[in-house]
């Protein structure tokens, strides 16, 4: 233990959190407890779908607490970025000047198919939006606050994976894709915010879950905490275990049968299932296997 620096210990802690996410991923689905979610979300809405990602959402928030008291609820300030950065990318049409959907009226869906594996950007955003419709925070790990001075972290609602998946190609006669333009705009917007200047971006949370998402902007915004699927395609300066959080794909971890363990009762410290090298990556990238061994 003495050999491990505090920083790498924090990194290991993050990895462990992530592994917990992985191992818990299908528990909710397998044990079927949708009321866990419905009880504090919206009375008459269709947001019930959020239930099948409840534990991933809660565990990702927990990983973002940076070692603060784990009983505390994370206070999250979310930028009101224009819809072109988030729900409009999924096909949602804003009503009037509203930046966000009113979840009591409508629940935008995330595109299906392979897109779903990177849908953590959608789930966390929906979770923050829904946190405002109830005063009962039981079971919640994070809530949205409107004053950034009161926030623990600053949330950047750019759906970079769906932006990449849908809008990476360049239209005829143009040099840049919508995905490129959005990234460019995002960098301009973020770096001019008071919140960014205050911390240099270190308390900002940005999604880059698809390994090719945020391709240009990642190198400009890297003091921020990235939510990634792995470290396979990043330089260690841009992304590393000391600051970033790995959220699982939505469909790759099979469920445990009949497992009703709670966070505290679980006897297994580490659980990993998956590929230890990202496809299309060769060379010396550090992946999970190396971290676990070191
Ligand atoms: C808050 O929600 C929890 C379930 O998430 C429920 O058990 C509890 O009774 C609720 N509290 C109030 C005051 O409604
Ligand atoms: C935000 O919070 C800070 C610190 O609590 C306070 O000084 C400031 O007045 C608040 N701003 C607004 C707009 O409420
Ligand atoms: C696209 O880029 C090329 C080279 O970078 C430039 O010559 C050309 O004028 C650009 N076209 C447009 C439409 O901006
Ligand atoms: C799960 O529990 C049920 C009821 O106790 C049992 O019938 C079933 O065989 C169990 N499934 C597995 C895979 O252990």
C-alpha cells in the first residue's frame, strides 16, 4: 500500500466504482424493480423507461463525487446549452424558446440500435432534469442546482456520441460536419464561461463516450472530467484514471441471476468482464487490464 501514491489510489477507486457499475448493470433489469425509479420521478409520464438504467445513473454520479462523503447528494449545475447540443440531436423539437423538454409533458427518446451503448449522456441529463420535479431525494445521488456557486460539479449537456454517430459526415460543398461545428462552438462557449475560468474546467463533466466522439474538442477541454467507455484512444494527458469516469455500454454485461445484493453487502471487490484491448487500437495504450495489474 505504501508504494501506491494517493493519486493512483484515487484512480483505483474510480476504477473500482466503475467495476461496480459494470457488475450491477443488469441487476435492476434482472430483479425487476421499476418502482425504485417511478416513485420519485414523474407522476404521469412515460419516463419509466429510465428504470432500466437506474443503477448505472446512480453509480456514475457516485463516481463523480471525488471522494466526498458518499452519503451526500451531488449538487450539479447544468449549462442551458441550446438544444442543438443535446435533445435536438435526437430529433426533439424545442417548443418556443425552451431549451429543455418539460418532462411532465413529453419525454424525448434516445435513438435505438447501436446508439444505445453510448446513451449515458441521455440518462444523466434526464436524471438531472427530473430531479426538479420532486422534493423527495430518497435514493437519489445527484440533483440539479440553478446557482453554480452552490454546485459541486458543472455538467456540460453535449450529446457528443449521438452527434458523432449521426452528424459526423460532411455535407456536399461544405468542409466541416455538424459534429465538428458543434465541437468548435462548445469550446468557444465553455472557455468563455465564468464557471470554466474559475476552475480551469476541472470541475466540468463532459461526455465523450463513443471513442470517436469529441474528437477535436477533447484535446482542448481535457482538464474536465470525461465520461468515457474506455481509455483506448486517448493520450494519457487528455484522459486518464485519475480524473475520468468509465460508464458501461448499455448491453454487454449479462445479468446475475437472482442477485439482490446491496452496495454494502456485496462481497466481491472487483469484477471485470469484457475485452481488455479496444478494437482498432494497437501499441501501448493503457487499458483496464494494465491498471488492475499495476
Ligand atoms: C420518498 O421516496 C421513497 C422511495 O424512493 C419512499 O420510500 C418514501 O416514503 C418517500 N418519502 C416521502 C416523504 O414521500
Ligand atoms: C449564488 O450563490 C452565492 C453563494 O451562495 C450567492 O452569493 C449568490 O447571490 C447566488 N446567486 C444567485 C443569483 O442567487
Ligand atoms: C475547404 O477547404 C479547402 C482546403 O482547406 C479550401 O481550399 C476550400 O476553399 C474550402 N471550401 C469551403 C467551401 O470552405
Ligand atoms: C432464481 O430463483 C427462482 C425462485 O427462487 C428459481 O426458480 C430459479 O431457478 C432461480 N434461477 C437461477 C438461475 O438460479
